[in-house]
C-alpha cells in the first residue's frame, strides 16, 4: 500500500522518527514554558544549557568515570545549580523591567557560553558512547528501531507528564502559579517567593540539561548543538502558546511528527516547515494554540 | 533573526619597511582570510586557516625581504550575503588585495564574481565546487586544494570498482552538495553503476535518522554522503545507530576531513574510505609543519584546507615578489606561469583554468588497534598522480580556455 507514492511501511518509520525528534522538542520547550510561565523570562540561554548538559555528561565520564545513568541524574542538578546562580546574580535584577531585557541578557549569556565552549572544543564535536544496555535495536518489521531512541521517547513522555502533574495538579504547583499571578499576596501568606522562583528557574534549566544528556549519545557533543535547536524550540513554544505547559508538550510532539513527514514528502523544506506553521498560527491565534490572552 | 556582526581580527605582520614599493598598492600586501569561524566548518578551516596564513607569511620571510604583509580575517557565518558584503568592504574600503580560503561553495561562487569585477585575486582552499574551474572560472581565481570532481573521481572510482555499484545519495541542499552529488553520480554511471535514489537535506541538519531510513529502504549497496563537516559526522554516527553498516550497506563519505575523524573517534570511523590531497604524516616536511601548526592551533592538526591556505599564500607571495605587483589579475597570471613548490604539496602547477594540480591520496581510516595515538588515523591506499587527480581542462567547460 502506498500513500502519495510513499509505502505505508516507510511512512510508519518516519512517523516514529518524528516522534523521537518531537521528544526533544517537547522536553526543551517544556523547560522554556515553565520558565516563561512562572518567571516571565524568555530564556534564550536554554540552548546553551542543553549543550552544557551534554558536556557535563562528557566531563563526568572522562574526568570521573561516571557513566550515562548517573550523568542523567547528576548533570541536570549541576547545570540547574549554575542556572540558579545566574538567576540570583543577574536575572533577579530584571524582573521589574520589560521582557526584552531578560531576553537580551539570556541571549548574550548564550553567546558567551557557546563561544567559550567553541574556543575550547571546536565545532567537530566529541563522541559520547551509548550506554551498553541500550545499544543495538529491534526490527519492528517496518523499520529498525534503535533501543536508545525508544528509551528517548519513553523518558521524555514520563518527564513531561510528571512536570505537568507537579505544576497543574499539586499544592506546590498551585503556589507557583499563584506566585506568578500575585507575588506580593503569596509572600504575605508566608511563602518565600524569591526562593521559589530561583528553584523554578533551576528546574527549567535542569530540564534542558536532561535533554542534553539524552542527546549526547545520538548527536556529537558539540558546542553549537543548542544554538541549532533553540530557534526551532522557540517556534514550538510560540505555536503552543507562551507559558502553556500542556501546550508545549503536545506541540513539541506534534511538530516533530509534522517535520518527520516533511522529510519524506519534501525534505528541502524540513527546516522551514515549523516556521511556516508558526506564521500561520500567529495569524489565526496570536496567543498560540493553547495560550490565553493575558 | 539576529545579526551578529562579523568579527575582525587584524593581525599585522612585518612592520617598517624602509623603501616604498611602487607597484604594491598602498605599499602593503593585504591578505583577507574569509572563513567559517564559528559554525560547522570552522574546524575544517576557520581560525586554523588564519594560523596557516600567518605561518606562510612568516616562512616566506616577508619582513626580511622588506615586503609589508597584513592579514585580516572575518567570519562569513556560512551566509552568502554576509560573505559578499565583507568581500566588498574588504576590496572597496580596506584595500584588501587577495581573499583566501572561503569554505562553503555558495559563498565562494559569489566572491569569485565580486573578485573578478574588482580585478583582485581569489585563492580558494575551503570551497569544493568544481564549477570554480568549470563554467564559473575566472582570470582572478585559483582553486587550490581539492574539488568535487577530484573527490568523486578518487573515492567514487575506488568504491565502484570494488563492487559498490548501487548508490543512494544523502546530499546537503546547496551548491556544494549538489556539485558533489552530480560529479559522483557521473563517476558511478561511467563505471556501470546505478543511482537508486537521493535525498536532499538542509545545511547543518542535526538529525539524519529520517534520511538514513530512506537510504536503508532503498537497499542501495552504498550510501553516499555528499555533505561535509558536522553534517557528515552526525550522519555517520547515526548510521551506526540504525544499523546501516550491519545491515550490509556501506557508507561513502564523499568529503571527510581529519578533524571529522578526530571528532567521530576511530571506533565509529574505522574503515571509511575517502580522498584527501594532504595528510600530515606523509613525509618529514609535512610532519614538521603539522607539529608547528598544532602548537599554534590549540593542539589541532592541520586539515587539507588549512594546509592549502599555507601553500597557496606561499605561492601568491612568490608571484608578488617575482612580478613586483599585487594587482590581482597580474598576480594570478604570474601564479599560473610559475611552477609551484612548497613543503606540503610538493612540486606542482597551476593550469590556465585556475586549477592547481597536485597528487590526491585515497585513504582508509585505521582501526583503533592500528593507531598509535591522536591524529594517527590514515592508511594511504593509493596515490592518484596530479595529472589524473583532477578533471581534464577540456571537460570543464571553462570559457577562458575554449
């Protein structure tokens, strides 16, 4: 059977691949959405923090002999900590100002961080080995699915849903959301709002680093890996609706699928299709698919 | 989305020369190294090309000879519009006499045109498209290090002749990838092989799984990677993940550099076969150069592009000295007239269509067990003599030699 000249089997394969890429989009846009939704900061350092996650895994392995699984747990903590320091020392001073200042600061930081890594490690990238347990793959009949990619999908979905649950369904999440609406009032109830904001930023950054560790065995660990991805991820966030948690998860996966299909039917457009969709969505629903006008 | 301004790092060499040189414009030979300083090709060329340029000027002994030489460098960000505007500014405002390197074929083709309009000189090391000495050839341009025809001829021939007769191309969707695919396809067909399909990906694509899956489905024996730099390394790495090689298909990296192998690691890269025109471990002179170069380039060994920058500037300065002028058109003519000789590429010539001739090497990447350490990566499988390595002038369609 064929659809538009493409065998259905091949199509299934491509859809699955799209889902894998969508997993990364979802993880990264989720972090951005958390940070924007709760801090009103457009975190352009996100790509650099994703890259730092991958490098952190590489350092843990080469300097300390710590393997993939521990890196998956510790690298996000380490990078998240660096994020919290950045928030305390720099971002905290900008909350009263226009969004643009936060954007400029984080964009500048991203350029500096990427520049430093590039000077040190060049752009050819560094190899990072796949964990033994997940190497190899299985034949699904319509495609060969590497085990690691299957793991990426599962881990990403679990992580995304857990984050959504914490923010939308728990008491902690309700504090966070309340602090966004009216920080003074929440503070009056005895909750340390600045600390909560710092931790939230740290968490958003840790999500980026988590995605970075996940990406390390697939792509070369490369100082520019985040720079290439961040623009696409921003488009995902804009399409989903700035700050909408569920919006960013659903759009992340959906756009991965659409991009996957483009790679089959018109590969030349595969890096522009997301921006075309963004333009269309902005024309019809300026707040994004899942966003609400504030 | 955001405009990064190109960064200028002016390196001034050779200071006071006591006498003015009448034929040298404003008394200074200005060399502009225009390269990808920050993105996927910056390890292939980038700041290493500037290091090579500086070494060439030092080794030529410009200061000793009383010749003032200045090196500028800039980042073209792999964008033809950025590259063109830097070139125009260099020629019009900064009085640059010669532009060197320029990886990314689309930009090189644009600067080829601008250089011709302005009557300056353009020495290409980083760009690959064979059109620079074909239909786009110019009396102001020399294409030095390698080109797509040479890669296709070296690697394509070797692979088809050892049984790799059905191909699927994964091609970078711009001037370079298309030229490389075209030239390789011609070699495959000429040798009785078949091309089963091709897919074009955007420059600097991170994820190749989709394209690899299409290549896998084609059942072609050879998956030809008509791309370079980060695109090639990511494709090779992900091909291993999807079991392309285990499934009986072979990868042919049509353009691979030593920096790519270093980045991939030998366990992923072993067994790859491709063509280069320079390897640091060829003889005592290349080894000595590589050691000096690495010391100045944070430990990274020279790629053929960087070696080519050294070689082409050496010959350029010789021609300026011999012709006593830095007028672009005249120097290029002089460069074609003089035989070339340098420690890296040995003796050679520059053809009337602007093609520099030297031997090419078909190399195979060593197994991890065969390598003595970092950068000990290649076994030379065959040497293709200079007169066979490049496209015959009669087949290029260069209007200058018709």
